């Protein structure tokens, strides 16, 4: 199934000149990673504290494309400009999970929506990313399979935030979107586990468990 992640190479090509300039000015991948996380937390806090005025959700809609750009930039700085470090690996994964969770919270605070669907989607987002990170632990690559990976979630949440901001989303509709995301994240979880196993499987592999 298609995923927004499939368009990442084209997105990176557009950002490459900017990444080169940032490197020349001494900006590090870790600085970009931390900046994206701090700003995500700030946006989530501002919207969450003003959730009664739904127009504030436009901040999430505006922020998420910038966050996606920063996520691509930190990776390009690390890989293409010799900035890969063990600390950077930890920061990249942990900050993404924290930022995702934070940006879900304002939707859970909407009085007409209820927190159930949002919290379940939040937990599944963490599990899906954990499954992706486990790839290298079993000898596979870091898995980004969709149909509801990090980039896909950012696109859906950004569009939903815009719809909420202009007052076109009823509580039941917001909850339905998060339930749909949850289902698609279960599919993503299956894909990441199954394809990770397939990467390291050999023809003689057998499951000996009863």
C-alpha cells in the first residue's frame, strides 16, 4: 500500500540546497532534531491550553509540514555530511515519538470528541514506531512501512487540524478519523513485522514452537 514516505526522495531533493547551507553555517543534525521536538511540544501546549477556541488548531496544520521538513533535514545532515552519532540515533527516534504523542493530545481534549480513540491511536503510533526500530535488532533494516507511518500520520493530523480550525469537523467525525488511523496502524504494524522477518529469513528457517 502506498505511503507518503514513498515521496521522501523527491522531498529530500528539494531540501538538499538548504541542507548544504545549514551545514556550511555549522548547524548540526542533533540541533535540528531537538528544535523540531521543542517546537512540537510548544505547539501542542499552546493549542491544548486554548482548545475551546478551535481556530488555534491551525497552528498544528501549519506546523506539521515544517516538522516534516526538519525531520528530513536532520537525517540528511547526519547521512550526507558525516554527522551520524549514537546520540543522534537515540534523539531521532525518541524525539519523533514524543512529538507525535504531544500533537495528538489537543484532539483528545476536544469536549465533543472524547479521548478514547485519540489515546488508542497514540499508543498504536508508539508501538508501530517501536516495531520499525526493532528491524536492526533482528538483522533487518529500520522499517518505515505504511500505510500509516510517521509521514502519513503527519499528513492526516495536519489536514484534520485544519478542518477542526475552520469548524467543519464534528466530534464523531474526529473520533472516526482516529479509529481509522488506528486500524491502518495495525496494518502498518503487521507490514513492519512481516517484512522485517522476511528480510532476514532463509529458505531453511522454521518456527519450532508448538
